[in-house]
C-alpha cells in the first residue's frame, strides 16, 4: 500500500492532535469530556483503571474540514495504525474496517465529504486478541462480568491510534502501487499499478534531484550507481507519472541481498548484524510513534555501534523505516505473529500445554489472519532498502506437530510476494536443532536463547557450554547462516555485585561477554541482536518488576553498564569488532 506523499498532484492533511475519546459510541457526538492524544496508546494517558484495563472497543472522534482546493479530487482517510482492529465512520456512516494493529488501511470517502466543508470523523479501536488475531490471545469473562484479556507475549497489550491519521487527496485517475527491484549494475526494474488504464512515464532522480535514468518497459538503468550500503543510506527517487494527471515519488536504494551458503550478503559482501531487538514503547505514549524518540534511539544505536535491528514483534511505524533507509540502518522486518506457542503459558498452572496447532487452537483461521499479516507487511515495506529480511514469526512452537503444515504455505506466500528477500523466524528455546520442524524452509536461522538467565541463571560457565553446543548443532545440521536474534538478562540499574549475581549491572555485562565469546568461536555466525534495546512495559505478572528490564538502556534511554561494553565491541574500540 502506497504511503501518502505530497507531490504536485497529491496533498495531505495530518489529523494528529487531541481527539475526543470515550469507551462508548452510539452514533453522533461522543459523550463525556475525555480527550486522547493521537498518536499514542490510550492506556497510560488516563488515571482510571477502567480505561487502562478495558477490553473491547474505544472511540476517538474529531471534526475535519476538507481543504477548499480538493474539489474534484478523490479523498481518502488513512489510518497508519489502529491496534488491533479499526473501524472508521464519516459522520455516522461506516467506511472501513481493518484487522491487524500495525499496518495501515484507508477508506475512499470522496462521495461522503465536500471540499471546504466539515465532517465528523469517528474511529473505533478494538484491543481484543483471540485465537484468530495476529498476535493471538484469549478473552475470558470474569466472574464480575468484565472481560479479561490474556496472551502469550510479555509486552503490554497497548492499544489505540498508535500512528498518524491522514486525510489525503489523489487525482481521479491515479497511481495505486509501485514496486522497485534493483541490481548492483544500476538496473532498476519497476512495476507501477494505476486505478484505470493509463500510460505511465518513469524517471529516476539522484539525491540532488538530477535525472539519472528514464524508464522503458519496466526497466530504468542508472550508470555508475551509488549503492545503498549499511552505514550509508544513499537514496534515489523513482518518479512515476500519468501524463500530467498524477505524480508519485518513490524513494529507493540500489542494493542487493542474498544468502549464499552460511553467509548473509548485502551488495555481495558478507554482512554481520550488530544491534537489538527493539519495541515501540515509551513512557506515557506506550506504543505511540514519537519522532523525538525515533531520532534519539537512532542516535543511541549509532553511538553504541549497532548497524541493525529487528522490528520485534510487529511492523514498526513507516517513519522508522524511512529513517533507517536514509541513514543506512539494516532492518529485519517482523510480522505481529508473536505467541503462536501454547507451551509458553502452561508455566505455574501445572496444566499440560494444549497443542499449539490444531483446529481448536491455532488452525486455518489463524493462518489466514497470519497470511494477511504477511501480505500487508510486504505490500507496505517492499520498497525499503533498509529491510533486508522478513521475519514471519517470533518464537512459534516450531517443535510441535502441525508447525510445518502451518508454516509451509506462509513461506510460499512470502516468497511469491517477494522473491528478493530471505526469510527467517526467531526460534524459541524449546525448539532445538533436533526437534524443530520448519528450519529448513527458511534462509537464516535466528536463535533466541537465554542461557545464563532462564536456564543456568547465575552460572555463566555452564551457560557458555550449553550455548556453544546448541549453536554448533544448528550450524552443523542446517548449513545456513545462524544469528542470535535474542539474548539478554534483566538488569536493575544501580544494582551491583562482585559475583555473578543476576539482575546486577555487572551480570548483564558478563552475560553478554559470555555470549560473545561463543559467537566469536563459530565461523558461520552472521550476527548478534541483544534483547532488548531498552526496558519496556509488560503485562501484569510476578515475573517482571515494572516491565522487562533486559534493556541495555533504561526505558528513558539511559545506558546501563553493559552499554559501554557493547560499544567497545561493536565500535571495535578494543580491537574486537565482530565483522568477518
Ligand atoms: C522471548 C521473547 C521476548 C521476551 C523475552 C524475555 O521473544 O518477547 O521479552 O523472551 O523473556 O521469549 O525477556
């Protein structure tokens, strides 16, 4: 889905700000005096627990005046993210509904609005996670008659309008999609879709706006192209034009990605990932996008020497990927399929886990939702040079029966939608190189392991042995590139000890150093993503003290001691730079 961009033929009005807010909507103006910020999660804005713990629909409303000059144009409302389900009304007419909390949707409202006049825009947002949503969860009815939400991931189920809302205009006949694929010699293959039969002209501009190529029959050739590289995000612009009627400008980079043997190649050169699994998570805003945190997080990643991150555990705001494109940061782009694993929840209840993949648990309907999530992710992000790999799921029960039947069609779908990027998934602890049923379907094996934390806590010597045996098993069994997509230890800033004591700052540093010793002994290793960039909020529970504290930075982005250690390693300050 094209990101709205202002061009000579397209305009847009940003609708962010304060909206009226209510738990109820019966048509017409919303009752009450509450106002909510957009973009933001609504959960932490208010003091009333009935709002924070609400399960179901909430409602946002504002009036919008259509710009005077838009007469004759098609007018769309675009919602960048309504987590997890959104419903849009113009006055009281429903115009769009969308499932999936981290990908955009829009409604053509041309016939319902008039240039120069106002309308009432109402957006319902539903936070329920069920067996057929991505991510999945369970809603049960409490004895007090209130619904309760549970789910298989630790991060808090923030909800709301997490990203911008737009009103935008396009001409009657317009460009509806652009796909760009590049080769290192400067060959740019493109496809442009239009709303009606129309001839499309294509030119390519460099970053000064100078024309460097003209398209013909789906191909444009840039002479002596400047490659998009990790650390140097050079961008060209593909300008697609329907003769004087519509213009769309699509940024892109000239770069290739390839898996060869046990190597991950960007532009034909081996690439070693350094960085983090992240979250969209900040105080008060929850999962609301914020440009200040965006800039600061990228500054910190640069400071520490991270060349990449994974959008754990859902697609991030498009602003984030645009920024990564411009600054040469490499991204592993993940769907919101986190928690397809019922073994994770059996925990303290003593109940034997139910099978994850079955008609009663996660079956065809879940997979259909997952397929939509894959489709929408690739449709949204296919032109970002920063995105080098799709992650189809985090920690699915890939060791259980039914996993292969569940994942094979999704892998095939992703390969059809994008034959150019490798695929991965993050492998849960219980899935070993001996019992995993899907690893051979994927290109890169991304391993989540917590030896020294959930296993062998406080015993880094034992942890080191377990880890090495485990990783070598994956390398030897599959002959594919292997990277660590999660390793980390909860750490309370300010807690210190001279021994290997979990939760101390010294322990986090020692834990990471232990992992790095192992990685450096394995030649086939292609990268390390620490869990997590920053502390983040989690759901209520006894396993977390005000959130997950595995951050290398605190939730307000102050470095813990391990940050300095990572910086020395990743910036090569003590000669140990992990590039091969
Ligand atoms: C992994 C999950 C991640 C959690 C992490 C942890 O992929 O989302 O936050 O464990 O427990 O299982 O810290």
